[in-house]
C-alpha cells in the first residue's frame, strides 16, 4: 500500500450533513431455506431458485429447528479421548436411537454439518444508482458464497470477522440475494477441538448472526482506520486506508474530530496513494484507558469530495501496553493479568451473542470476581465483546480460531496469517484488544519456525498490542510475552504427585525458578481446572438449543445408587474444596515477583471435552451457592494480602510463623497499615501490626513477619489467620493439636488392628470394639481399591484425561457427629484431611451394605457416582466395628492430624454414642481386603 501525505488545516467547528449514500438496507427477517445434503446446489443452479422452507436470520439452522436428529454414531466436530460412552454397557440406554443422550458435551436439538442455502429478494433504491453497494454479514459460520441473481460474487471464510462483499454499482430494482453456507471442515482444518468450530462448546453451527445489511457507499470510501495513541505527546496518529486510489485526489479532503473537540482537515495532495496518515492533537489533560478508568473517546472521520461523503465513527481509548522486565505495563504502570478463559460457551443459542447485553454481564462478572483479563481460547469474539470490554476495562487476548498442527504447508497456515490480519483490521482500535496469538497448544514438526515467523509478521503489521506464538508453549525470544503450563499446582499428568496432593499444606512456594529463565513476562497457562460436582438444579436453565443431557445422565447415576438426595450436598462440599484449590493456585501466582499473571480454566463451567465442571460460576455466568464473588475477591483482586505459611498443621508446642506480603496493583499508590488477627472458636486470640505504615506501589510488597507460640491453645482447634491491608483482607485456616494426648482406654476396651483376620473376627463375634485401620493398598480393587483417592478435586475431568487421578471430589461429613468431637472439621475437605486422605483407600459401600451410612463419605466422580466411604461403623456379631480406609497408625510422630483423628475416633468408641445401626457379617468385612 502506498502512503499519502496530507496538508493539515485547523478550522473552527463547521456543520456538515451526511450524504444520502449512507442509507442501509436491513436484511434481518425471513429467508427461504434449503438443505443441500448432496452438495449439488451449485451444479443445479439453486442460486436462481426460491426455496419452500423458511428461517429467520440472524440465526442458525439450530435456532430455526433445522437439521437432523442426534444419533449415537454421529460424526461430531470434536475429538474423543475416551470411548466409554460409545462402548461401555452402562451407557447402552443412552445410545438408544429413539432417545440418545450424550455425556461428553451439551446436546443440540438438531445437528448438521454440510451445505445449506439461504435466499431472499432485495429492492435496491433508485438513489443508490451512482454508489457502491456492499453486503455486510457480521458473523458467518462458516464458509459463505454469494450470488446476486445469477451472478457469483465470490466466497469468504473468516471465522472471526464480517463477511463483506463489494457488489459494485448494483442496478436499482428487485434482485435475488442467495447465500450458500458450508460448515464442513474441509481443506482448511483449524482443529476439531478449536472453539471457533467445535461441538465441544459453541457448536459447529450453520448460519449468520449479528448485523446483516446492504449499504450504499461512495465509489471511493474508507476501507479501514487505525488509531495509534501517543500518550507522551497527547496526540493520536490516524491511518486511513481507502478502498481504491481516487482519480481526482485534489477534490478530496479528510475531516477528523474527537468527541466534540476541534476539527482537523487534511487535503489530498499526491496522486496514486490509498493509505493516508494524519495526526490529531488531543489537547491537555487527556483521559487514559485502563481497568480502573476505562475512558473512551469517539473519532468522527469523514472522507469528502464535492458531492459525496463517507463517514465513520470509531471508539478508541488512550492506552499503551508494553512490557518491563517480567511484567506487563499499561500506560507506564505495572499490570498483573488476572484472567479467565472464554471458550465460546453459549447454551441458549449455540453461538456467541452479537449484542452487548450478554457481554456486559460477562465483563461485570469477571470484575466482580476480581479479574481484569479474558483470553478467548482458539477463537475471536464479535464486535460486541470488544465494546463491552472497552467500557468495563477488561484486557482481552484473542486468537485466530485455531488449535492444530501448523507449519506443514497446509492451507491452514495461510488461513492463520489472513485471519490475523482480518482480526487486526476489524477490531484493532479497541483499547481492550491487548494481546493476540495464533491459537492454543500448537503441534507439528515445524511449528516453532512457523509461529516465530507469524509473530514477526503481526508485530510488524500492527504494533498496538502484544503478541505471542501460542498459549501453552512455543516460547521463543521473538514473543512479547510467554505462556507455559508449568507455574501451577497441578500440571497435566502429575496426578497424585502434584504439589497440592503430595506436599504438606503450605503457602511458601512460588514460581520464581520457572519464570526467571524468560526475559519477557510469563502468563501461567490454564491454571486451576478444579472440578465440582454438577449442580443438577441447572438442568432447567437449558431452555435453548443446547440441552444438558449429560447432567440428566449424571442424575440417573445418583438415582441408581440411591444418592439423589445428596446431590446438593455433593455440589456444595466439593465446591468448598474446589475453592480451596483455586485459592492455592491463584495465591502462588500472586506471590511470584515479576510475574505476568495467570489465566484460569475457568471461572465458568466448560461443558465440553467430557463435561468439565470447573467453574465457580455456571455456563450462564450465574454464581454457584458455595462461594460468593466477595469471598473469591479476598484472594483474587487488584490488591491481595498474602501470607507465606511454612505449614498449616501444628502441635501446640510449636510456633506459628508467617511472612507477610501484599500483591499490590491498585489504581493509585497509598499508605497502608498492615494488620493481622488470629481468631479461634472463642473469638480473637491475638493481633498485631508487623510493619507499621508502609507505602504501597504496584508490585509485591514485603509487610513483615509474624511469630507466635501456640502453647496457649490447649485443645484441638481450627484457627483462622487473617491479614488485612487497608480495606483488603485475606485469611487462612490452620489447625493446632495437643502435643501430648492422654492415654484413653485399654487394649481390652478397643482393639486397634491393621488386619481383619480370624482372630479379629472372633473378637468381634464375642463383643469386642474394633478399629480397623490397614495400610493403604490392602483394599481389593473391586471393593474400592482401584479408585484413585486424592486430596484435591478432580483435574479437568476423568473422561477427557483418561482417568488421571484423583478420581474423587473430597469428603462429606457431619461435623456435629461425636466421632469428630476431638477432630474439628467442616462438612467438606480442608487441609487437615490431606495427609489422612493421601494415606487412604476408599470403600465401595455398595459392595458392603445399603444400610451403611458412612461417618466420612467420599464424593465420587459424577460419571459413576458410586457410594463411597472413608470411615464407617457397623455391628459385627456381638461386637462393634469402625473401619477406616485411612492408615492411622504409621509414622504418627510426623502426622499430627492422623494422630488426632485416631484419638477422636477412639474417644467416640469409648463413649455411649457409639452404637452402630447397620449389621454386617464378618465374611463381608473380610472380603474387602487382599489376602
């Protein structure tokens, strides 16, 4: 493109009318429709026909009830990493041709992948006779071909930007407009799991959404505009691209005006140029755009000749994003990205909204939960999402709609370059558009070289944002920032060896060693992925085109196992554990100095890839009942008080220790007086101010140390340590147990044993009280020994990960039960259970007796929802038995929580409260264990 210089003249504000050529014809409404199942429409000249069926556009085939019924053997747009639904006997009824129910993602009412034709008549006004007619289809899925009457006008295939057809000087009068839309994956393959096309989330829909219009423009018009803020000099540079070179440039002028300010007029003074550059002085006291003050300006730009005018109004913000060392900066200030993914999850419609209403809600919810960033995983949202983010102050990262192998010379390689340029040209002026990548987790033997070239290209094409090759990996020096999955507490494939499962509870670790090898900022890739049991009350919310048949299957599992009455309890208890896991992940990122930020997977549920119920909010961005937005913001916010605790489980002859820090990224610097308070069941135990008044500026701030002896805590107790930094607070639970426990009972009162042998059975038959607590691994596989029990919640979901452990969702118990009299607990898992659970097997209660009501229940994976127990009681003969799945005898000097739990169980067994109801034979108990 050639550049045209301008001579600038500053004038007073003058009135100027808009040329009638700005008239537009709205094409929304009823269209005729026909499915082309054999793809014979082009050869059959369907573009010259009307069709009998009718649909409403904007919309999709799915929203219009068109397509085919779901079948068990459908060829979905999405990969399967597990064939259980297709092969396992437990899913036979759900493969019934008359009532198919799939478990791996939301189920559409209809499905279709192929060619469909849409047609309608249009009337071109006489007034358009001398103009240029343009068809604008805001978002199409996927490939469109256009005919006006019998004239073919080409094909477009962007997944991210409007399909725009320039029709030339279309004659006034009646015409037939025909669209052929093809949503098959053909020579360009973005990857079947890419969220731009996949049935995992938004569905591989067929149709058009958003604006649909014909517009009449002058023969020479504005193709696109780029606005480059220059904060230091209080000005903007405006780059104007014309659709073609004017024959008489001396007759044209360009007018600029920003939000009612002065008008600037430029004259064209060079021929053969179609790219113009203009400067505009923003004056004094410009208002900057960021997450705290998302100030916006509107640029009115007019291209005028003697008789015609083309006009655009463009919203922009004065912001400059950059990097400094290991951190991002916005307008010269450090920024920490607190992000979540958005994966095109819209159950009502099966496609993204093209109006700002729903996007405004999404941005508000992200802000409510302390986030400032959204990564659009392997897709790019419509204009409305950028507009909503502009207004809310959310930093967006978008992608080229791809998650696949690249660099092998296939057509997708060129598509990535083309799509990137289209996205930049279409959305590049939005201040919220801060980051960009090719897509997700690339593969291919040449992907490093290809993506390095890609980053170089887009950085040269438009430097108003930051670029990286991909999210997940391909961390090359050319990247503006890096993305890696290493800085998180549960990485793919780690299972029970992950930090949260294998190490004692603590909050001292961070990711410095991982990120220090990179000179650029690092974003931790897809942290979290912590599951919660499905909220079955959501089923009724799926009143659109996608149904939660997966949740119906999960509900059936509970019904079949007589557990439906516990569905809410499972969800809330597992949700409390999920929140604990997210808190640990987020705080580790915030503790890391010179860190770029994190991206959660996910703040809201991901209904695909097997059903990944990982959200703190549901797919409709509505809250779940176990943690509020305010509670979540205690550890996820612009300012978060942090405590590095070397341990969370203490004996009362030890000293509690905490190094205090503040992750501070508030709008302004301020003086803060840090304070801490330690509370217990009777109220405040102690409090203090470890550092006096300190000045807080953006970054990580050291705020002193706390050392406190615990010898005044005489009984077992859960304490809460709260650290306050001004109006911000955060807290951590710790547990204190007596260093010396009294000896209770004699061997004749309670028999504690690892083995259930003939001697044990005989003692029970004779009336003994027995506590059975074998080593981990002695339970038979079919009795529960093959279930991977872990402390943390399930990672992503077992269907997609091929049963990466853990396979459970924490515990559920009644804290008021007397077995916990000396072992303080909530109804859900917390850190005092970690060691006990990690040294345990879980019982299949359905293999013992339906009469068993466990003292500690384990919440199973929702795909099976088996009745599981960690601790149960029963009568055996004349005796009474407590069976523990946990080893409560090994290495007790180093396991204070196990020692205390053992003491509490034994105390209960010596009390009058110990009176089991269920009666089990010794043979059944013996059958639980390996020989």
